[in-house]
C-alpha cells in the first residue's frame, strides 16, 4: 500500500489562524478535554481579530499611509478657502485666484487617487482573508477531535464561517472610512491648534468628548454584540433542524413545536439586539449632540477672536470648514463603531471553529505490508464521562489473528461502536490500549493508521460524484479500482445505468441512490483502498436479500486481503465469520 503524506494547504499560512483559537496548538494533549464551542475562550475578540489580520501587516500599513495622505490633501479645501478669503479682502489679482484653484484641484485629485489605491488594497485584503479562512478550515475540520462533536452539531457550528463575510465588509468599512475619519479628525484638530491657543483648548474638549463617546458610552458594546450574534445563530440552528427533519415536524404537534421554539429563540434575539442597540444609539445621540455643540461653540469662539483681531476672517472660515468636517465625522462614527462591534463579534465567532481541538499527532508509521493486520485489544476501559460509575468498556480484551473474520455481537449500548472508534484512533481509552501489528495505536500517526484501516459506520456521502465518493481523493484509487469496488458490492451496473455513470452527482446523504445502495457505496469506498483491517459497524445488517450473497462473498471470502471485524445483530453474518464475540452491558472483560 502507498502511504499518503500529510499535506498542508498551499494557499494560506497554517499558523496564521491558529492563535485565533484558545487551544493555540495543532493537537490535543493526551489528557486534554475538547474545548466547547460556546465557552472557555481565553482570547479576547480583539486579539482574535489581530491574529486574523497580522499576516497582512504590510498592506495595513499602506492603508494607513494612504489615509494620512488623504487627510493631508483634504486640508487643501480649508487652507485654500482661507487664502481666497484673505486675498479677496485685499483685492487680489485674478491670477492668484486661478493659482489657488489649480492648487486645490491638484490636491483634491491626488487625494482621490490615494483613495482609489486604498480601495484596491482593501479589496485584495478581503479576498486574502476569505482564502485563508477557507484554507485553514478545510485543513482543520477533517482533523477535528471527534469528542468536540459529542455535544455540538458540526454543521451548525460551521455556519459561523459566514461571519468571514462580516469580517470582510466591516473590516473594509473601517479601513476605508474609519481610518480616514480618525486621521482627518486628528489632522484637523492639529490645524485648529496652530491658529490660536484658545482653539487648542477647544481641541482638548473635543478629544475629551471623543473619549467619553468611545470608552464610556461604548462600555458593553462588544459583549452585547457577541450575545446578539449567539442568539442569531441559535435561531439559524433551529431553522436548520426544521429543514434537516422535515418529516418529524409534520406529525401532530410538530408544527406547533416548530413555531413555539422559533418564537422563543426570536424573542431572545430581539432582547439581545435591543441591548446592543441601546449602546450604539446612546453613542450615536452623543455624537450628534457633540456635533451641534462643537459647531456652535466654534462659530461663537471664532467670531469673538475675529472681533478682537486675534484671528483673520480667512482663518475663521478655514477653522469652520475644518470643524464641520471633524464634527460631521462624529455622526459617522456611530455607524463605524457598530461596524467595529460587528467585526469583533465576527472574529469571536470564527474563533469557535478555530477553537475546535485537533486530533493528536503521532510520529510512528505502520510499516508497509500487503498482509492482513493483527489486532490486540488489551485491558481496554472507556467511558464518555471519565467520572461514570460504570464504564462502557471495562477491562475489555480481544485478539484478531491476521486474516481472521470476527463478529462482535451484543445489545445496543454495550460499547461495540465505541470499540470501533478506539481501534480507528477516534477516541482514547481511559485505561488499556489497542495494538495493530504490535504497534500501540496511541503512538501511531493517525494518517498512517488510516491508510491501513478502513471503517464503515453510518452514512457519510457528501455532495459530489459517485467517483469522488468512492475514491475520496486517494491517488492510488483510480477509475479501475472504483469500478472493481462497485462491482464487488453489486453496485456497478446500477451506477452505469445513470446517464453520467461514475460522474453521476450525488447529494448530501446519497440522494439519487436508495438506502441500500448508499450502504453499499460506503462499503465500496472502504474496499477500494484495499485495507489490511476492515471494520464494519452493522453495515452488513442493512444489505437487501437480493444482493446479500454478493456483498457477503466480497467481504468474507477467505482470500480477501484483510482482517475483518464486523459488528452485527445478524446471526447469519456471525455464523459466516470464523468466530463471534458477545459484548454485554457493563460486563467486565472480553474475548482473548
């Protein structure tokens, strides 16, 4: 067999997003529990945002430089107005007026050019952030520790990916408008201070007002935005449940339950939205009041200084234009602050996905071999709750010789499926261990382990073609191997009857195929890789009688190149195996 190497995505820096999550590493320690997707975050939303953007430092610096340039060139309007008013009062020549207008035109043109450049850079930033988040999640999600999904529904968590669009839009708004507003305000205040020392005091009052606006009136803005976002996703999650289980909610009372829970979740969303809006609205109102007071105060103060001949008429006009620009930006600041809250909330939501812990990484690779694998389960103890009085598996032992066919039987809840997870490296035992060819599974690279072991449990058909769903991107599984596997499970003829054959598209869960055909497709996926250990979780129990003999022969035939462990409730399947092992509820020990 050919061992597939572990590949990192080439479109993003894998470490760039790791710090967004509180785990801060690419694997989970031996005793570390999985992180909850809704709590336990140790990183602030602002730190998460910086982790997302820090690889774009150079472009962010360029945006700030361009914004400074725009701010400087924007001063051309008040300065030119001051010069025109002063010179007009002195009966200036027409030539001077033309020069002033030309200078203003050039300055405003350069400012517009810098704005255009800034827009292009921000667009590229948005695209790169999207690509990096997609690449990072596409790398991480297949490697997430399965324990993270014990109490969380994976597809619902992945809905948080859509917050990358909020990061793009809110981030672009802040970079294009927010940075310019801040810098224009700062430059304008500096210009006012140059005109007169009283105007410096006026600047200080404006700065104090801004501090109150942002830090005092804005208290709770980020927290309420995050609570609003969580309530929004709770509504989306419930609507997703309604779409996922359409038949269940058609029963008597189901439609009432759907409406009642939707009403409760919507009410919760409205409450959190109102809490957040109160913060934003009080900031917006204060900004408007500050705008009115500042404009009025400057006109009065500037007029007084002109009367006292401490300020020229042109300086008054320039100062009024500057203050108009500054205080007009205050009203915009309320909207910018809301974008800022949305941005931090979106970064926190993306952190939910990045927080999902990854599987442990091992360094040992199973040696290449074409022979069936040997399996030994030694003193295995496991429970989903480490403090449970009775573990699901308690001191369980089992041995499979190379090429042996063994059936595992027992009542539901006895730990049969859990045993499969432990063999496949999806979970870690509390005590004991599993060996494959005398190698402890805990020491093995999971990528190497899964090159030798194939597990079929449940239905996991993704949106793609039949060929995609069987080959699973394995370079050693081509069209010939896919056809052979489909033929072995009696599915090839049915697939070839479709107009597109192996290129027939399948929906999530295997729409287009019947349930029995989907089960056989899952089995063909496992057989196509020619594993050395094949593990089936009640797969053979769901095979129709018309094709049963073909499938059982493909899996159980003595010359097949694998060791077989099959969980089953079917006595016929158990009888065809070399031996069967019965696992009972809370029974200590097992077959040796």
